[in-house]
C-alpha cells in the first residue's frame, strides 16, 4: 500500500513513524516533508497548500491512502 502524508512538522513525522509499522505499507511519501522525515519517507517538494500538485502527484503515483495533517 502506498501512502501520502501531507505536511512537514513533528506531528507528521510521528504519523509516518507509526504508519511504517504496518507490514502492508510498501511506500510512504511526505509532501513536503523535512530532513528528519526523510529518514522514514520519501520527501517530495510539493507544498502542503498546492492542492493541484498534490492531486496530480497522488494520481501519477497510484496513492492508496492520504493523511492530511
């Protein structure tokens, strides 16, 4: 399962760490993420308020579930 977490703060980092524990998760993307998050997810330089960019990224990468924090 491919996941997308929108945001780049400590809250999002904690969410990602918890999501990584699920064996069904194959990939986690963070938009935009941060240096700490990059250890646990792939950060993508799309701003959290760029709705069009987020939707296009999710469609292109076949995201199964998104968390908007």
